[in-house]
């Protein structure tokens, strides 16, 4: 429930935060609350993913895209994400999530989200997100980029992100085939 309050607070607080470019970066401030902790008294790994959702909404609001998306009935959905933890976040730590769009392919946007505490990246993630249309269908990322005033041509992805993205496409195409199963 605290993430719902964070979402509401982030939407309210954007009035005092600067606008950001559609591709970012967008820095969203957070503080670790008692409800974020697991039994080892550091932030639960699932809470990181939920905080990332709030930060992506902040990017869309502060880039001026939320109204444009709503008018068209477009909304984002996460297709895949990966996160690497470097340090733990502890109770009452202040940190930012820095969100930026890295690029896109013909179906999905690729974003990077870094958890930054006192200038140090404590966790980093890559997110593959598609935009859907209420009532059915999907939005081509190039169309979304044009709506945002950006070039429909994706920035070049790093080799690591491009490889991760390709792996996600292959895994999805394989359906329920477990990762690493080569008997199919």
C-alpha cells in the first residue's frame, strides 16, 4: 500500500520538480520506509521493482507524456526486466532512481533505471516495456517516439543491452521452454 501513496505523492510532487526530456534522464527521489524492508532489514528485492514502476510514471508525467498517452488510450506494460544489486538500501536511506530510455526495437522500449545513493549506484536494471492500446493492440515504439517529439529511429543500444534484448525476444518466442533447455 505504501507504493500507492508513493505514486500519489510522486504525481503531486512533480509540480515542483523540473520537466525532463522524453528519453530522460529523470531522477525520482525516494526514502526507504519500514514497509520496504524484508526479514534481513534491507529493501526487499520485489520492492525495488515496484519503486521502478513509480519512477517510470514520474518520467512520463515530467516529460509531458501522460496526457498524450491517456488521450490515445495507450499505456505501458513491462515485458521483461533484470536487476543487479551492488549494495543494500537500509532503513531511512535517501536515494534517487534515475530513469532513461536507452532505445527501442520494433516492439518494445528499453530503459535503464539506476538506484543512486550519495552518488553511488547501488542497483541497476534494464527494463523492456511495450505500450498497449485500451481495447486491444500495441503501439510501435517509433510511433511513441514521434508522439514525444523524438526521432522514430532508436538510439544505438550498447552491445550488452542489445544482446539482453535479443535474448528476451528469443525466450518469449520459445513460449514456455525453460531457459537453457536445448531439447526443443
